């Protein structure tokens, strides 16, 4: 039976909960768990690339260290999510320049001006720094404001963000 304190305020069951009772999950349950885990990584990477204060690196490292996922699949999912989040910033940049002075706008006027000056100085190659915290997200929005063609934007951002995740995966798994 359960082990309880004298006043029964806290009991600890000595047996597993009835729903677990040593039953192995079915193949369908395992696959659904894997897919939702990959989707969670995608959402973390997408959110991290948007202007939201999120980090996908911790999610990726945790999944890599668990040993339950294919590293290449994790790398592709994280890169895809992060690049698509940056594409969202690019789209916002193309359409919301008129809102940058509003109080609710997610990037400060100062950060946008700094990113714009950097972009004007280095052009599309500044997108190689799109993975860098703090400046990367505003850079991807500035690329939209500056009307960077989508094809070159996606190519450069994919190279930058993919290389970052590849390096993180290599270090985590000891490939270096």
C-alpha cells in the first residue's frame, strides 16, 4: 500500500500508477510521441527565429542527448523551423515598416536603425549573421524592409542557420 506520514497529508504510492503497470507503449504511441517531439522542436526553432524571446538550441541539445531521435532529422527540422521563422520576419519587414514607431512594435527603433545601418553597409551578406542573438532577428526584418529578393534571403539564411545547428549538433555529439 502507500507509504504515508502520520497525518496522511502526503502519501507516496509504492506501486506504479494503474495506467503504466509495466505496459510498453504501442508502435503508434511511440510514433505519435516522436512526431510531436519533432513538431515541438520545429515550433521552438520557428519561435526563436521570430521576434519572440525563445531559444531552440536547448531543445535541440536535449533531443540529441536523449539518443532517441535521428540527428539528421533533428538538424533538418530545426533549420527548417528557424528559416521559416525568419521568412515570417522578412514578410513582416515588407509590410509593417509603417508600424515601427508604434509602442507595441516588437523591435525598438534603436535596434531597427542599427540593423538597417549594418544591412546598408554589408548588404545581403549581413544575413550570414542572421543566427546571432539580438541582431539576427532584426536583420531578417530589415532584409524585408530593404526588399531583399526572397530567393537570396532564403539561400543565405538557410546557410547561416543550418551551419549554426550543424555546429551545435557536432559539438553535442562529439563529432569534433
